[in-house]
């Protein structure tokens, strides 16, 4: 049962990292914000929110991977 929780943590971290990477490293978010009229927030808001969120999801994925490998090593 805990193995499923570790897989879910890893999956959430990987998906979140991918979404944040797309938003940080491509102009997808900038174009979207401009389309809805919020392009004025892009200058300061982008760095303050997206880069820490990316770091959080990368850490979450790493922790999930670590827990999954540790549990599988204990079971073997």
C-alpha cells in the first residue's frame, strides 16, 4: 500500500516538473497571460512563482524516487 503512495508522489513530482518546465522555459505562459490581458504581471510574477514551484516539484520527484527505491530494496 505504501508502494502506491510512493509511486503517486513520484508521478506527481514528474508531472508537476514537466508542467513547470514548459511554463518556465517556453513562452507558453507569457503568450497565455498576454491573451487574457495579464501580461503586466509577467515581469515580476514569473520568477517569483514558477522557479520555486519547479524546484519544489523536482525535489518531490526526487524524494518519491528515493522512497520507492528504498522500499523495493527492503522488500528484496
